C-alpha cells in the first residue's frame, strides 16, 4: 500500500462549517457544487470532497507512481493511465488485457455454479496489485477471491496454500537497496543503502561496513533487506525488468539461487541451471548458434590473511620512495571484497578489459589493484576511501615512470596502461576540473603506450606463423586488444563531453582484431577444450573489415564489445566531418556516414550471442554494452545536424552557471524543419527510456546500474529537446502537423502533475526533470554538475518566458535573449 494511502488514516476530515445549509425538505436535490470538501492535503491548503481525489493530488507532491504494469516495469500515477498503457503498448503481446475499475467490480460478483457453490473468478497480477492501492478494507467477497487465487497458485506449484508467498518481482539484492521503506527525501544525494555485505560470498566473514553503511545503523530495522533465505517474503519490490523464460522445473524457490551473489536481475538472463542459451544482446529469442548454458562471472575476492600480506608486500615493493608508508592504510578484508564486488558487478561490464577469472588481488600489480578498488569504493559511495585509493594508485604509477630513465612504450607492461586508464576515468568524471586537467596532461602518454604495445602484439602474432595460440597466450593477447579498445572508447567519451581532439585515430587499429564475445572471454582458463571449440566457431573480424562493411552498407557480425567499439568509431568520423571546413559542401561524406549508421543499427540483429549473465537492472534485454552503444548512437545521429560545441567547451571548467548559459544561448542552433524532427525523434527515444521506467526509479538506480555514457550522451539530446520545445511554444510561426504530433508524444510521456504542477511549459519541465534525475544519486561527480546545469537552464527558460509576458503586457517590444540571459535568469 502506498505511503499516501497510509497517511489518509492519520489525517482527520475537516469538520463541516456550522453555517452550511441543509437540503430542502421539499425534495429538491442539492447541487454538486455544494459538496463539502472534507479531505485536506497534508502538503498544501487544497481540500477535496473525496479521499481518492486527495490521494491522487498528494502524489503530485511525493512523485509517487503506485500503479505498476505487470507486463513491464512502467509505473503510473493513475489507473486510467495504466489501462491506456496496457491497451497501446501491450496489445500486440497477446496477454489478458487489464479491465477498467467498473468492469472489475461487475465481474467480481459471485456466480452460482450448478452444485450451488459460489464460483469466484480468477485474478490477474494487476487485479491483485490494485487491492493494495485501495483505502477501503477488504470485503468478504474480495477476501474470498484472494484466498481462492492463492489456493489455485498453490495447486499449480504443488505447495500448500499456507506456505505460499508472493513472488518477488526483483531480487532484494538489487534496486530494492535503492528504495528503502523510509519516506523518500527529495533533497537526498546518497541512497539509503545498507546491504553491501550481502554482495559477498557467504564463506567470507563480513564485519560491519564503514562510511555510509555505518552511518545508517539507526535505520537498520526499517530497511527491507533480505537474503536468499527470506526472499519468499520480500516486499516493497519493483516490477520485473525482463520477461522471464521459465524452465520446466522453475519454481518460486529457483527465482534467486543461493549460489548467486551481488545485484541479481531476474528475467531472460537469469542463470537457472536448467536454462540454456545462447542469449543475444539484442533479442535472445532470435539468437543463432548452438545452445550453451548461461554462466555468471564471479568477482575476485580476498579470502585469507596470506593474500592480504602479499598485497601489502606488493604495495611496499612498488612504493620505493616510501611516500605511502605514513598516509596509506589498506582497508580491512571485508571492505576490500566489497570494493572488488562493486567494481566487477557495476563497472566492469561497461568496459570489460580485465579478465575476472585470472584477476588475483594477491598477485596483480599494486597500482592496478588500487585503481580497481578506488572505482569500487565510488560505487559504495565512500568517497574518502575512493580518493585515498585513487591517489595511492597515481603515486605508485608516477614512481614507476620516474624509475624508468629509458622508458619505452614498446616495453610498457599492460597493467600500466590499465591503471592509467582507470585513474584517468576516475579523474575525468569526478566533477573536479583539476582532475580533468591532470587526465588531459597524460592523455598523449597513454596513447603512446597503446601504439607501442600494439606493435609488440603484432610482432608476437606474426611470430606464430599461423599457429593457433594457447589459451594462456590468447588471454594475454585478448587482454591487450580489449585494453586498447577501452582506451579508444574512453578518448571518444572525452571528445563527446569536452570537445577534446581525439588522441587515437582509427587508423591505429587498422588490422587489429575486434574484441571477442564475453562468453569466450569469460570461459574457465582451465577448460581448454571448450575454449578451443568456441574460438574455432567464432567469427572475429578486424577493425578495418568491420569499418569498410558499415560504410558499404553491408551488415557485419561481431561481439557486443565490438558493437560499442564501432559506434565509437562512427561518432569520431562524424566529429571529424563536422569540424572540417568543407563539411557544409561535402554532401557525399554525410551520406556515407548516415549509411554507416543505418548499417550499424541493422547489424545489431546479427550481433554475436552472449551467454554471460550480467546482474544489472536496466530496461535493455541483453548485455549492457549494447544499451550503452545505443545511447552513443542517438547522440551521433543528433551530432550530424546539431553540434553544441559551446556547451561542451563550457563543461571543461565545471561551472554550472556557465554551462547553463551556454545551453540557453545555443537556441539559435536548433531550427524547426523536417530534418530536425528526426533529431527530436532520437531525443524522444532517449527520454522515453527513463520515462517508461519511471523517473524516480531511474533517479535512484541508474547511477549504479547504468554506465556513465547515458548522462554524457543524453546531455546534447536533452539540450536540443528543451530548446526545440521552447521554440515550438514561443515562435510566431505556427507548429506544423508533424511538430504537433511530436510535441504531443513528448507530452504523453509525463503525467499532468509533473508538467502542470509547476505552471511551466513542457520545455522547462523536461530540463528540470532530467536535471533532478541525473544528480539525485551521484557516483560520478560530473552528473552532479550536469544536473545543476539543467536545473539552471530550466529556470532560465522560465525566467525568459516571464520577461516576455511582462514586456507584452507593458506594450514594449520583446528583445531576443542576450548571450548571458540564462545566467542572469538563473540568479
């Protein structure tokens, strides 16, 4: 039952005034306007005549969306919106449609059976769920209907009715940690999390966590965390993320196997022992290839004191100058394991260049281990520990470089590149301009490392003279290739966000093979037979072959990681094209770029199948690399038409007022024509992902479950969208039919309270909601900067609108917005 529904019993109705006239005894009915408004909102002064009207109104204050679709994870403020969603979105699914409230009441009456007993209708999931939304107690008939439904479920599952529990819709190890039973505070910047210890293997002892976890000790009794033994009774759950493909013996107890640890996403990718793959990153139902059992990569862990001693010895060996002796403290074992789990559960899948099966914390290089732990600490919201580990890794890397008087990029170890990449990622997205400056200062050094190390890889491959490498040799070579491409993707994101010139050209990877599938990469190193068969069956092509195929309009088959690599290459091609002086006249190049983008999207249908389960909560049915690639694809489509160079350059210096001013001043770059409508469609696709999942849900969970690519790629799209909406709302030119349809499509994504509750236009509402969503829970500091900038941008749009109305009322001519009007309006 919702928090609003529960609060109604605590609010006493307003007593009727004594001066109220009673109805006439002559039979005259009182008018409808004479109804007394007895139910007052607890957040404002409005009063209502019916409690359900008050409940609906109070949701505009709390942003609650209690009506959940049982067929996807969409949530709604009102039931009629849920019904409309079911009719329009799920009509093609062939399921039982939801019924309106009046129809449900009519069909819920008892029907006499031939033997005189009362026959009660079956209840669907939505009907069961709506009982909890009502403020009235259950009637005898409703209770009988519920009991009958429970008995029917028990009969089908072979269990007694007394032992039936409602099946949780999502694992309590997942987003439930983001949604505690406490009332939600809109000003909260960190989630109320206290379940990180459950992410670790049961064999490892888990003392109480530090930092934010220990700060939440007073709320332990209120947080609805559960383990694998209490999952059947879990409550306060979220809708399912994916349609589950049940196996023949898939019962309630198999929903969350005890062998799984970490954030579990039930659904098509759930690793049931009897479920067979392969699972495609795009649509698992269309996956080609022989069936394979789904697997899950286990995060590396520290299990003995001997491993801790070896880690400390590695740190002392690298710290030849003793700079970390007095300042650095290695966290305790449970904290180390928590950081390792969060890195490999949350970050690794978005940039999988490390090999989890061979990553041993006791033997891996100390700078790389500290870099991994620093990012893991970010995902547990322990920033002090994260920065300590980050600085420790940087110090060790610097000492290594200083000792190498004859440093050669060809002899640079792989861990050096991987450590530098993680440290640069930490610094670039930290929200600190000094961190970005440091990352840019060593960008050329990292690019030089990639070039020299790639040359050594080529020599090793040529020396085999066509002989197939051993499994160990292949893991080493594949780790190098994945690291090169990870650096390439990271540099692409720097170009996308800050308009930095790319440090690596695609010519660097001309004959280099694309990354293999995650299934092949995560095979057990000791299983040489399976690896050899899988490698022989794989179709791994080179970067040049994939690049040429896309520009020739020929679909290319490659892995999920390669899909992300190729959209990065196409984005950089578009960036170079738009920076060319001949870009306006070069129609042929633009046509080829559009053809390559279309072919890339079509190639998703034949992307290599993946059987590695990724336990992340996201709306995409498949590997998160595809989800991230689609975000960059939409941004690349928009960049062909609109290039917000000024906004990107303002982001370099991390001043939210300057960024907001650049956003609003970019209005002239957004025109109204048919070509722009295609860009707005990409913007619609971007915000639709969040709107259909629920803005509140995305705000609480996307920081840890989605990659940094989504807020970075969404920046341009949401700026373009808000400015286009502003022009449609305020330009003298009337909107065309296509523009009206697009505007209405965007308007339908939001409930009335979100748009009309603040007396704002849709343009400012979109900017405000997006800013509030991406800076609510902060892992990477750059999202906080972007969120504040969007909220200032929204205020600027409202402020300029108020100025226009005032000038029109006074009869003075309206002046166009000055370059820094956004900054003035925001103040």
